[in-house]
C-alpha cells in the first residue's frame, strides 16, 4: 500500500529521507494512522520506530519516542539500538557463550565481555521486507540465515505493528526455525512522554509502576547473578507508583552497577504466556500516560543511563536519562541459567510474543 503524502504527516518526517537501497533491498518509511488521526512512523531498516504522535491532556500532539529522521541517521546514530527491533537475542549473554544440544556456541562480544542485543549486525541493522496492510498495520518479515551472528538454525521471523483507535501500539512477533535454536525478541523503544525536544527533558519526575515482586540482580557487567530477589525494601520496588528520580541515585550496589535502573523484572503472572499488565508511566506536566501489557515473563527497565545528548529527529537531542525503555523479553543470560523460563525453539514449534504500549492522559 502506498504511503500518504508527507504534507499530511503530523511527525514532519519525509519519506524520501528514508528511501535507499542497502545490499539490494529497499528501505522506506511507513506511517500508521488511526481513526483519531494520531500516528506511528516506522522504518523497515531495523524496525525502527521514528515517531509516535499522541496528545497530552490539553490535546497538544508531540512525538513521544526517540528516533531518527533519515536512513543515514538510522545507520550511523550514536545509539545503534535507538527504538529498534532486537534479535535474535534481547539483552545479554555472558561472554557470548552458550551450549545447545551439547555443542558450544560463541557470539559476538559487543558489550564489554558480553553479547548484547543480537550483536553488532543483529535485527536492528537489517532491512526487513515490509507490507503495509491498511492504514493502521505494518508487517515486517525476514529470514535470519543459519549462522547469522553466530546463532544456529534458520529463523523465519514476522513482526506486526498495529496502531489501534485506542492509541495502542501493538507489537506481535512470530518465529519458526528449521533447527533447534534460542530466541528472545523485543523492541528497544526509548519513550519520552514529555515529548522529544532540544534538549529532551529528563524522566526523573515521571511516575512509574511495575507489576513485579521480584527482579534479577546483576554483576558489574550487567549479567544476572542467578539470584531472583524481592523488590521489597530496595530501590527497585515500583509496586506502588513513584517517580524514577526518587531512588535512581540510591546508595545501592545494583543502582551503581547500572548507573541507574538497567535491570530485568520478573513480571507477576497467573499463568505462563498470559497477556497481562506490566508497567505504567505518567508524565506529570503533560499528563500523558503509557501502560505496558505483555505475554513475556520479564521486562528490562532501562532509564537511558548511557545517553550522551546525541542528535535525533527534527533537531532533537537525547541527553542522560531523557527516556525510559520497557523491553518485554525473557530473562538475560537464560541459555546459561536452566531454571529461567526456556528460550529454546524447536522445529515445528512457534515462537510468539505480544506487547502493547497504550498511550493515554491522566483522567
């Protein structure tokens, strides 16, 4: 389906700035628009979300996600995972090593001594085949070849984005394999509910709630220690809403390791794989809210502790702690922790994941 004209786009992004041919594949920008007229803009390069245009309590529309405004910027940005799809592996694997079927595998080390987010040429750096299915839905598809970034098996992946009339961005993932492998997909959206700007405001006053009684502590390289600890009595307790700024500088070893929040939460679930409430964040000045629902057992909370003020779309800059990420996923380093929920996918099985980001305003 053809894109609507740029002049009608709330986000101000120009489609031609995203059009290129990379390794024989064409890149483009796709605008999803719901019946209320609000928008989500997505590139098929890395499944990058470049804009989410939603209103505040006064009806003023702003972009609430950190993104880029050209294919050139997408490919050369300082933060390679800025609001992109992540695969084949979300988060970290210790020393990039795991064993499957008695065979040892070595992945790229792109985060100190560890593997992060599928490696330097993971799903975030690939051109996906795109099919826009009406004004509100986009399907991205690719086949991750055997041995890509060191992973075993050929993985056939479809990710579908839908922007509903309830201002929900629904992301559904489906994958199959021809050989036993590991899979952990997510989207690394950097949300700035105050609206992106130059500079984008920090998130310290934003109020967060997370539906989790437990979290995973890490070592100094952000690899889980293997413990599953209660959030109670720690800076990681968001069971009752509180501002990020309240405990983000707490005198706590885990906070120091992450330079803030950069930890995986064990989401409260009645049953495995149920779509349930994971988190909510409220931006007090604009009154914007975002709720997260997911089928995944875990969710990484990341408060942009490594952002340096790099440039993004429409002249915006993204300083330290100017975004929050809620990465719905299986737990980091699961292949080396057999008691974590399994990430093994076998031929004949289907990997499925669904995460919803619902935007609203304070009632």
